C-alpha cells in the first residue's frame, strides 16, 4: 500500500526543473502563444479521432460529480484551450446521448507545465466561455503531479519529444557518443542516436508510470507524439531533424565568424527526440499499466501554416529561444534566426511543406484496473 | 438538480476581475511577498485553534483517496504556505492518531487568487518539502471556482475585508453617501459606512454561497477575518481604519500641493471593510448552509512585526500600490508613502503597536448535509 505523499518537487527534481527552460512566455512577437500554429495543427487532425474515441469509450454511468481532465505540457495555453474545448464538449455530448443529461458532472481541467512556464499568461488567456473550472499545475511531467487515481482523461500534445535532459554522453568528449560539431543526431554517429533513444525511453516510461498512478482505473489518455518516418533512410531528409541540423549549421557559421568558440557548439545539444512509430510502440508495449486502444500515424497540417522562411524561423525561435540564450547568450539570437531564415529561403526543397515528412503518432491508452496483480 | 456548468469567468465576471488589482507581485522590495508580515501574523495566533479543531472535527473514516484543501486569496503564497503546512500536517496527524495510518490520502491544495495575481511567483516559491500536490486556481472568490462538492477543507485569511468593488454611491456626487474629500469612512457621514456595510454583506454572502457549493457535506471552512472592535466609538481611534484615514490625508496634502486635483481624491475610495464581530456574526447566521462551530476574537500579532514608520508604509504600499497607481499614476507613489511614513513617525500614538486595536475574527464553519431541505 502506498502511503507516502509523493513530493513532485523534491530538491533533486526541482534542481532538474530549474535547469530547464520553457516555451517563450507572454504574448509578444516572439512568444509561443503567437508562434505555435505548427504544434496547433495537431488537434485539427486528431479532433475527429478523439471525438470518436470519447463517444465510444467514456463511461458515463455512475460517474462521480467531477470529471477531471489534465493537459500535460500546456505552455501558455493557446493550443491547449482548443483541445480542452474539443474534449469537454465531446464528453458532455456523450452524457447527453447516453441519457445521462441530468448527471453531467462538473469539468475540472488541470493545465500542467514546468514551474518556469508563464502561467500568468495562461490564466489571463483562458477562454471566457469555457465548460470547465480551470487550474494550473506546476512541475515536470516526468514525475507525479496529481493525487493518485484522480484523473479521468489525460492529454498531452507535442510534448513527449522533449527529453528531461540532454543525454550526458553526447557532450562528453571522452565518450564514443560525443557529438562534436553538431547539435543533434542528423548525420551523426550511431552512438549519438542511441544515447538519445535511451534517454527517450527512460523519459517516456517515467511519464507513463506517473500518469498510471494519477489516472483512475479505466481512465483514458490521448497522446499526440511528434515523430519521423525513420531515423536513417532517405525519407528523413526533410523532417524536423533536418531543421535541427540546419539550425546547427547556422551556429557553426557564427562560430566560424568568431562570435563564439566552436567548443560552445560541441557542448550544445538539443534535448529533443522525435521518435519513430516502431520505437514508440515498443515503449508502450513494455508498460504493464495500459491497454493500447488505438494507434494512428497522422500527418501534421500545422506545417502548412508556416508558408515563408520567416515564419519557420519564428516558430523555431519561440521554442528554442531560452535554451539558446542560456547557452550562447541573448546577443546572438536575432542574427542566428536571421541566418536560419536566409538558409531556408535559399533551399526551395526545405521550404516546400510538401517535402516535410515529419509525422505524428496518435495513441489512445486505457488505464488497466488497479487490482490486476 | 443543477446541471449547468457554472462559468466562473463569464464576460461580466471577467470584466469585474480585470477592473481589479492584486497585491504587488514578484519578490522585489515593494512586493507583497516581502511586506506581508502583518497579515502573516494571523496564522501564528490561529495555529493552535486550527490544529485543535482539525483534531476534533476532521472525519478520517472512509475518506476518499484525495483530501482537497483550498486557500481563497493566497496572493503570492508567502503566508499561505505556512498555513497549508499547518493544515496538512494536522490532518495527517489526525489520520495517524485515529488508527488510519494506512489510509492517509494524497493532499491536494488549490491556491486561489484573482486572474491578475502573480501565480508565476507563487509557483516558483512553493516549499520543496511540502506534503501536498499544488495547483493554482485563477478567479474571483466571490464566484464559483471549483467543482461542486469537491473541497474538504476551505481556508481564507485576511481576504474577506476586500470588497468586490467600491460601493457606487460613495463616489456619486448626487448621492447622500458621497464621500467627498475622504478615501474611507473614518469620520465620514453615516451613509458612507452604510454603503460599505451593504456591499460587505453582499460580498461575504456571495463568498459563502460559492463555497457552500464547492464544499463536501461536512466539509470545514476556517476564516480569519480582519476586524475592528467597533465602527464609531473611541476604541476605533487606532485601528486599520485610522491608517486609511492617515493615507487619505496624505493624498489630500498632495492635492493641496497641486500634484493632482481634489476631484481625484473625491472619486477615490478604498474597497476595504474591516468588519465588527456583531456584523460578521449576523451575516453568518443568515446563511442556511453552515453550522458555526467556533468563533473567536483574536489579536493580530502581525502588527508587532512593523516596528518603524517605514515598515508601516511598506506594508501598506505592497497592498495598495496597484490600486493607487491605477487612479493617481505611478509618479506620486514614492512621495505618497514617504509622506505617510513621516506622518506616522510624527505621531507616537499611531506608531505604538500597543495602541493598535485592530482585531481578527476566527470562525470555523461546517457545511451542512446537502439533503437538508
């Protein structure tokens, strides 16, 4: 029996969180709120699937008076609000169509992101006409955030690609996985990809284990996971990992110009891992707490919302600004993304969204009963 | 039966909230976090009473797996964290001493304040070693904030003295309650106090009604309410309402100096009402949803934490900064509190905390069963 109250912010966990960075806050020109249409496209494609699954699988009989929904990695909310609207409306319809119109529970949505997230912007942007009571939950989703068996529906979109940290080996010049002169694994040694894959598996497992304790038995979890079709063949030539490589080459150019030393680039790596479907499925299958109800490979229409090189640069900047500023200093950021936009503009193949082969994985998981030993 | 999901942020409600102001955010020299020892003293006096009441009245048999506690009006958390520590530790002890050591639930604390509150500072200040999962709830506590029957223990300290708005009559020069040349009711016409009292009753009732829907049957609510011994007799000569009068006289001085017009002072009134015990008790007795389990009149030792005139000025500034800035402009604030400190320093009677007769009321309320029609 588990009686210890898990502390999501132990000093170790807290140290980890404070090392990290978050999407750009506020509502300004470089904010994530104004530069996340790429990630926001996900819900448009997944909407019908989520609605269908809710209408098929949400159990509306004998429900408690609160229906709890949690979004893990909500950032400042822009895309999260759209998803929470779809989910709460679909659940409400399910109660109505199943003759439980007088039993519709109160909806309570928990918006989670790291402690450093701009919750003030999230709260002041909440849609006035929402169906739910809104709450914010600060902390890393690689640990526990909510009481045991308290969540009925969990959701997370474009978040599991974030590693809790860069694998230590890739920045260690004594390791076979040292990633000299690059910031990610496109075209790098196979040891670099292996290090990323290992960290990814560890992080996704930590996420799944924490959510398994928080979900009620029978509770559902919908995940939208950024991915690429394959790591090493020609299909990956135009995907998000190609973009990371382009960003890396811009950093190398700046090092060549003497703006900072090449060592700075050697010691910098992006804590991101777009998975491939086989890898992600294998992680899910190792987890003993869920049944996999549905898995779909989807296109991300969000990429079509970024027509020009400047939009592409702004999208990347809203995501990587803090991370790059922490390592290289704020004075190179404008120049870096200016160069990035120029490089994209000079490469029609990179610019054409039809060439972008990044995909996303939709999965619906169901929490197994607790007494299934 | 109530099936409509109440929207705490309807556009009307939202408009109201956005008109309002909050305690100073951040951790800087003028922040509420660093200037709220006066309010923080409340919990020191109430600690033993709260612990005693929890050990007597919290029902630990057949408890659900989550114990939900909510603090209404937490500001950036400094004083709230101390209170939540006392409350969660006392509840945990109650489970232990009643032989329910294997049934200790997870604690979940909902920190509430207005949308404009600095939740980013609250979240980054959370004590790492806490016993509970932390969440933030943005919105006015004069309306619904949480699902029905979802709260086991409600708490609110030094908050109910804040009115949802200044009574309209006191700023209306055609009304008998027009409060010309003053910013509060010390020494004002009796119609001014009446207008404040009416608004206070309306606001406290709205608070009690919202909490009655959110509390489980049998759920407890502890309130620490700033008060004065009486409105009109000599006992009130040195209380918080005397301080408001002193602040008002500093504003009049600035108007005399031509820093702004006297009309500006006429149209400004503090949305604060320290109640008297009889008035507060009468409001509680009109409420049909609670039993009054305990009521105590307490001293506030917090005032002894403000030894000098500058501390007194800083305390008031952290609370009134936004309100005054919105009305008079930021350029007069430094000067205003400089003058205020000088006026306090020149009046040994005002400066001596032994003369300060402000009190606080502690009440413990218990939510009646829901089916008591």
